[in-house]
C-alpha cells in the first residue's frame, strides 16, 4: 500500500437545504447537478491543544497552552512533532491546512516532507499541498527558537491542522463559542448549574447535582463539541468521569482532570435535530466541599465548564461542482425518498446499504428500508449528477 490515507466520508444531502426537498413533478425525472447538493466531508481535524483528538500524537509536543484569544494550542519540538494517522484509506493528493505561529520572525515549517512554508509570528492559516500523505504527518520547523523567559527550544505553535483531499476546499468551519461563566452564555445554561465564577480572564460555572444541561442550536448535521472542563476532586475521590448526552443519547464518556483540559465530543447527526438540542453533562463522582471537609460550599460539584465550542463537521464547497471519489473513500448518500436513482460518473462505482449486498450501479433502487447508501470506487471517479425517478 502506498502509504496510509485518511478516512473520509463525503455526505451528500439532496436538493439543497435539508428538510426542504422540493417534490419533483410526477412525470419528470429531474437532473440534479452536484453543485445543487448540500454536501459535507467528515474529515480529519487534528488539534494538539485537545486532551485527545482521535489520532495518535508522535514526536515532541509541548503541553497544551491556553491562548488569551480563547483556544488551546501546543508547541512542536524543533526536531518535529505530528500524528500517526488513523487507519482508513483515501488515495490521491491532499491538502494540510494549519493554524500556526512562530515564536520569532524568520521561522519556516515543513509539513510531511513538503516544501517549507514561512510561519509568521501572528496566528495564520496556511495551506500546504501534499503530493501524497504518509502514515505519519510530521511538522518540522526550520529553526529552533526561543522566547524571553522560556528556556525551551520551540518549533512552531499549532492551534489545529486539517487534512482533506485535494479538490475539496477544506473542512474549516465557523465555530460558535459559548463562553460559560460570562453573562452572555447564561441563557444557554438550562438546569443544574452554579452561578457564574471568574478568576482573571477565565470564567466558568460548576455543574451542581447529578446532571447539568445546556442548549445548543444546530442544523441537524454532525458536530464537534469541544468542552473545556476541569473536575472537582477531593482527597480519596475516584477518578472523574463525565458522561455526555445529546437529546438523551449518550455520545461520550470523558475523563476530565483537575486542570483545565479541552475534550472533543463528536456528535453524530443521528443524535441531533434542526433547532434546539440539549446537551446533558453527568459527572461522577460528585460531592459538596462541605461534605468532604473542603470548605463551606454546600453545592454538589461535578465539573466546571469553561466553554463549549460547537463546530459543524464541514462547510460544503465542492471544487468546480464535481465530487471526486478517490480510492477507498466512502461517500454516503442520504436519499430523501425511495425510488430509482441514476448517478452519472466517470467510472464504475460500488454501492451498498449498510451490510446488505452491493447494489447495481450507476442505476439503483432504494426502498424505504434503505435510504442511505455508501458508495466507493476502486479508481478515481468524478460524480457529475444524480437523477431520480419515482
Ligand atoms: Ca468561560
């Protein structure tokens, strides 16, 4: 195998906005250009500031730091730092998009062996084309740097890295930030919260009792929710666990520490709905400081939540209106209704519903029991359109 590739799934919703599919008139088989489709790529977002980001970190990463701008980042060691990429395969050229800065001017960065790019001292987003991705994505700074008052030799500071196939214009999505502890966030805290607290620039609210809930608006598409939390710990307390539920579905079990850490919760579309969604935090163990000899506070504290950052998985921008399906990429097609479909494409496709037998391609029929199918190709194939027949 020519190196390891990143698992990617392309999701196509049909006929524009989800939930507003126009009804094709009875006799017409409408041709739908893929330009018209709402599409998403569930790509790889790497974030060294998170407690864990789904890919194994390798090389020299410094401990995560908190930027005054409200996000976590980490410095690479000058000799390099990166990730071993998750199993799952795509082929073809890729793009690494990074948000980085240098300690002092004159720094450069090589990404996965590609030609080095300049890294300024202000946070900057740079795109680095990669001819081919390897099993490891390593960032190597041009020069070891130091800043005053810090004895470490530093490479570059990394906020996040995204990797996506060339031809898809990136995964960068607009995050919405709920700055818990700030008055502006109060309306989003539903039940089970203590009062707003603040120390210096950092503000938070404690969960009080067995469950605390907050509201997040969503489109119904998959999201990442990054929770910056720390656990209430007392002498003899068991390890803290934070169960996270979305609209009643358990979606994650986190292990918050006593120091602030940002934990990513991947929320599948199946747990979400368009409009208001309730996130419940169920911490354990919980205790009141008064009860465990740690002060007079009578509240049963679980975790302190500093912020919740909600990021859609992908903002759709297919390049030139053509979706390129590369070897090993799975494309999920969410059909609005049963019926016969025909995909126009430049090569053969393999399609199946869940664990059923493969469907015939490019013309296939979906019944009510199968409305989401997965499509793969053995070679690079471009998808040009989709027709539906009642
Ligand atoms: Ca806060």
